[in-house]
């Protein structure tokens, strides 16, 4: 597995190395063809499956300093996933990025998603299901660290939930940190529980030094190596 992973990285690095920094244009399909075993692989949810939605709020998916049209593109897929979970009356927890004006995170990122502003709210497409979604505000890139998160996870474990699906943004930051923290917690507690990432419902952003396709590939492969299950989509 390690050799395969290194080969994937070298493959992408070689492609990037042959392009000018200002003109990086990796084909979306090229990257995800590297995950051949995931293609057309779906996961069927049941009533013992939990859905987490990471940062599908206005500041990332609609307008703001950290807005990405790539993130906006996955809104319909996240909504479809939510609808399937509602049919099963399965729990849905959504994290929304929420910062104070003096947040230490603004040393590394532009000011975004200030508390009690439009940016920190869930997108309207998800607000439609607000009665079915528990919202947890998070003040860092890792929603797992919130006290409320850990209380809810423990309750859901006690109720016998086996599968934990994670959607949202960004694949290589908030999604990855939460997914790996959750899986590490299960390992620590010696719990054989599945953490699942549907590729059609996670995304990241493009920037000069942050090629979205490459970052998606790297982070997904790292998550898989941590024991996280990658699927193309989840179905009802």
C-alpha cells in the first residue's frame, strides 16, 4: 500500500512539475482514476448510520473570502444524502464554522464565518431540513474537538450506531481532520466502527499554491491509509 501511495504522489508531482505554476490545470478525472477501486462503489446506509456535514455554510459555499465554486457544486449531492438519511430517521449532525473577531485562526486564514453572521449559517438548501439536522458550531478546523461533538458521539456509540458518513468541505482540511480524529478515537476505544467518505459529497478549493484536484487526491489517499472507507456515493 505504501509503495502504491508513493507512486500516486510521484505521478501527480511529475504532472505538476511539467506545468507552469500559474497554469496548473489537472484534469479532474485523471486524479480520481487513481482511485479505481472506489469508482462505482456505493455504500448503502441503514438506520444505524450517522451523517456528519462539515462546513456547508455560506462563507464557503456561497460567498466570502474562502468561497469556492467547487464546494458550491457539491450542495445538491449533500442535500440528496440528507434526504436519504431523513427517510431512515437516522441522525444528522452539521458543523458550521463560527469565529470571534479575534480568532487566532485568522493568523493563517482570511477573516471568515464570524459568529452570528450570514457566512456562518448553513446554506439555504440545508436550512430547509433544519428540523432534522443538529447544528454544532466549531471554532477551529477540527469539529471533533468541540465538547458537544464528543458528547454526541459517545451517545450514538451507546445506541449502537456502526457507520459514520462524513460529507462537506474541505476534503484536505476540516473533513480530513475530523475523519482521522474520529477513526483514531474508535481505534483507541477498540471499536470496530466504519468511517465513510463519499467522494461525490466532499470538496476543497483551488488557489495558486493549492491545486484542488491534487489536494483531494493526497488527502483521500491519506484517509484511506488510516482505515477510512472511500466510496463513490451513499445510497438509501
